[in-house]
């Protein structure tokens, strides 16, 4: 059973833009294929134009991850620190 009562912003980690498990999750939780709030998908894949447009219509921005996870985490932490100050 799926519930679509998720209304906050989401950050998807550990999935590629064409991952079938993520597609199934999206289809199950949001049958209309559009998330209520702006969300993000952090990935290392190189999505094509069609995939980018598909995710844009779902209200999900694709964020390419840099060279390493450590680099991303450091940059992400710096961004968070800036926001909370």
C-alpha cells in the first residue's frame, strides 16, 4: 500500500535518473507523477535531454554530484551552515 501524503521537499540520494526502483516509488507515491513540493535528485549519471525534461515535469531538479561524495558532503555542509547563520 502506498501513501501520497508526502508534502515536503525531498532529496533523493542513491538513485540514478533512470533507476527503475525510483520510477516505481514515484509512480506509487505520486500517481500523477508530480511531487507537490520542489525536490531534488542527486546523481552521478549523465541524464539525456528527455530524462531532464521528465524530471522537470515531476517538479524534481537533477543535481549532478561532483567528483566525490566527500566533496559533495563538504559543499552541502557549507551551504547548510550559510543558510542557518
